[in-house]
C-alpha cells in the first residue's frame, strides 16, 4: 500500500527548485511596476497614445469582394444624390458620421426593390433574406471604414 501524503512523507525538492507556498502569495503592486517601467505619468501617457490605432481583423476574399461591390453601389448612389463624387467618397471615410437614416433607408429601398431577383423575369427585387444580408454587410462595410455609428 502506498504511503499517505502528509508533511512527514513529502520528499524534499530537488536542488535549485523554487518552492512556493500558495498561502503566502505576494499581492501584485501595479503602481510599483509602472513606476519602474515608465517613471512618470507623462511617459505612461506617451505609451498609451501608441495604442491609438484601428485594428482591422482579417476578412475573407468573398467578404472583401462584397464590400467593394456595396461600396461601389453606395458611391454611385451618393454621387447621384450629392452631384459630387468627392462628397460621396467622404461619406465612407474614417471618423465620418453614419449617413442620415432617411437617406440610408432610401438607398436600401432602392437597391432592394430595383435589384435583380434570382427568379429572373418573374420577380423584380430582392427577397427579405437577401435584403437583410445586404443590410448587415453594409453595416460591416461602414464599421470597417471607420464610420461613427
């Protein structure tokens, strides 16, 4: 029968091994770590500014193809409405506010009702499912462009 594990039966740790008593674990002192690494609050703020970037997660080629297609539709719609391609391109720039909701709904309504259906000549317009997928991708396209929603 193997011996029971208790304090008397414990083997000593091999030489060079660090032993830790979990009950006496030291508390982390983040203030001391920051003072040692940065020294001053100003140096910490300089470090914080290095994280002011937009990290885009990778997307698949099909998603990129859809975003490019939807972007082209949006630019054509805005170019016609604003009579300026420059103003149309500004609508999908970084930190630009999300378009006026009525304008955006008008765009969705137009592309969904005038688009080609999978039923060819029988039906004109998209199904609800196709329109929802388009709307979701449009939100993704605006978010990826950095639009403020």
